C-alpha cells in the first residue's frame, strides 16, 4: 500500500502555472489525495479537481468565519452533497491569526459541526492557539461526529492524548521534520499509530529537505519517513497503517 496526502490545497493560486503536472506527479507517487477548501470559492475549486483517486473536503476556515452567514451555510450544504466530498472542513478556531472575531469563529465552527453530524460526514479541524475553546466544543460533538481529524497538529502531547481519548485522529504535516519541532515530535510519540495521519497542507510547510519551497503532495513521503523513525516502525508498516487510518476516517475504499 502506498502513501496518501490527507490534506492539501492544490486549488491554490501557487499552482496556477503547473497544477495538472503537480497533480499527475502526485498521483503517480501516492495512492490518493484529498484537496481541502477554506471558503466557498476554494471549496468549489477543490471539487472541480475531483477525479479518480482525488477527493474534496468543503468548508469555511476560521479566517473567513465572519462572512459565514445563513446564505453561505446553505451554499456549503449544497457543495457537501456533491460527489467526491469526503468531509467538512477545514473548520475550527485560530486565535493566533485572529482574522475573524472569536465569537464569529465559534459560531461558524458550531454550525459546520452540526452540518457534518446531520450529513454523517467526518470533519477536518484547523486549531491554532485555541485548544481552550476547541477541545470543549469538539467534546460536545464527539459522540455524534462520524470522525474527526486534527489537521496540521500544533498543540502539546497532552492535548494530543485528550483528542485521542475522544476518538479523533491526529494529522502531522511537514513542520514535524523541522529541527526545533521537538514538542511536535513528542505529540507524535504519544499518538497511537492507529490514530495517526500524515498530510502536507501543501503549498505550505514543505518538509525537510524542501523547507521554504512550495510544498507538493508527494513531499508527504519525507514527513512519513520522519514519523516512521519516531514511531520505531518500518516505512512500509507506517504507510500501510496510516493509509488504512485515512481510508477509514474519510470512508474511502481502494
Ligand atoms: Zn489549517
Ligand atoms: Zn489546510
């Protein structure tokens, strides 16, 4: 079984010159990949890239929560019903970049959690410096959610344990390979292998040795190699387990 990229933004303008080539190379090297929206236009653009072995997640990022009104909610529900959609997101709270007021972030977050529960879809969570509110909100929904991915995990090992206890998956991106990311590696150490996912968040956070460059989905292999070593398993065993985890949480059968 080959690796997958559980979270990338291939619809980003950073790929406007060579999107199809990047997608083709990534599909040559990966089993499948998931393209994530962060507002309505980017969710629509993610859906436009859906094809064999390419899936979409549609949602509104906390950056854009202030604009999330009833009309957007209705439009998002329509996008969520389209073929190829495997989750709602990315949604959540970002108190580091407080581009929308916290109250608006929490409202958009709750509305999308309710939508995911109603549609029976899992969720992709963006959480930055906001665990004090993210955790209790997610706990409230945890028994009704089909699945929950803590994407680009950036909190502590103790936080990772709390989210794992709720039944969630913890997804690590390329920043886990950075020299100073020991706290993040601690979080990966305490995450059970059967709850661990790997992603790029491309075009952001390219792993070593591509740090600072535009990230591409197939770069996930470098993050996977780092994590496999951390977990003390072969890359083959790591890949088989994390790809199976991702397939289970997204409901993707290959
Ligand atoms: Zn994010
Ligand atoms: Zn993202």
